């Protein structure tokens, strides 16, 4: 899917007001259930995320890592209270990726970039993921996880308009348009009525 193929209005949101207002109040909660969180942690462990330098995009007070990364953890998000409460963080960066997509890091600064249950809020996701490709070291991994819960007024219209299979295809397309090859996707939780599914998409930089 080429970037020009996104339908008109795909990246519109019901609430187009300043994201800083919406995300201003701290939310020291988790947004998926314990089994889904465990699936995130297991994926990070399988991919070797904690073995290097890690960037957690659109982060919060918890990064769902199995242990402190060997090369340090940078958390980037919009709520300073939440980010500074993250016990694994070595550095806090305040940035609204819907305003400024360029990441304030040198090329090849990280061995892993993760983004948990937040990809649906980006209005320029391909631009952000191109930046992810830039800051990843060769062979570095990007891992995006998502569920079926969100703040619907802030999720982009295209995300809300499709089903779970469609969202997997959307994230794959984001990564491929950003230049990642051999993108892998999976449902990381067993089907469980009434529980949160956990989907993942990941790829390695060239």
C-alpha cells in the first residue's frame, strides 16, 4: 500500500483539539489487562529488546520490559509525571509526535524501539516510523503492540473504521511504507472471550 493510498480523512480524529490538553492529567494506570501485558513482556524478551539501548515511544509510567535494558532506556511521551514515575527509565523526553515527528536522537542511537498500545493515535505514523528506522542501529528491532481498546476520540478514523485483522494490516503497511522489510505480525494471546487481545508487528532494520 503506497502512502497516497490512505483514504481521504483516514488520519482525522473526532477530537482535533490540542493533545497536550487531553494527555495533561496523569493516568497512572495500565490500558490492557494482565495477560496482554504479559504477552508484551514475553515478546520483548523473545526479540532481545532488553539486551541493548531501548527507546519507548509514547511511553508512560511502565514500559512492560522484563528487566532494565543493558544499554539504558529512554522514554518519550507527553506526560512528565507519568514518564518520571517509570522505574526503568534513564532519560525522559517530552514530545508530541503528532506535532513534531523528528526524533531528537542521532542516527543508529538505539538497538530497539518499542511502542505499546499507542500507534492508533499517530496522525503521521509513517513519518514517525521513518525516524525510527533512522535511529535504529543495523539489525535493531522495532516492536509495535496493540489491542482493541483505545481512547476513541483520539484514535485516527481509519483505525476505528476497521476490525482487528484490518488493524494488523494497517500497522504492517505503516512499517513497510517506512522502509522496513520482512515485517512479522502475530496475535500474541490466545482467544479469550471478554479479555484483551494483544497483537504485535515487528521488523529489523537493514
